[in-house]
């Protein structure tokens, strides 16, 4: 998953995320990245539930009402306090 993060930082985009979870039974995560020119990267697969924590650092937004995961932001700033 760290390689996946590195590839996102280099400019790859999240094309597809599949997660399957059954409480106290199984966890599977599959991510496919796409280059800006449309080439697909090999899938990144994990059965380690702790890898899911990486997704709190991926930007989320909507473009024209459609969902988009974009970029990797290791630090999130909440503004300065006076």
C-alpha cells in the first residue's frame, strides 16, 4: 500500500476501489490507479485492515455531482488559532 501512496503522490489517479468486509471474518481491499494518459497500474491488494487508514489522507470531492478521490495529503491543516 505504501507503493500505491507513492504512485498517487507521483500523479497517478484512483480509478477503482473495491472493499469487502465481514465483521470478524474477512477484509479485502483492491485499488486500481490510472496514469494521467489513461494507462492502468496493476491492482494493489491488501487483506490487512490497518491499510484502510491510508484513505483518511486521500482527498475527496465531487465534480459535477460525481464522486472523486484525488491526491494524497499526509497532513491536514485545520487553520491557525489565535
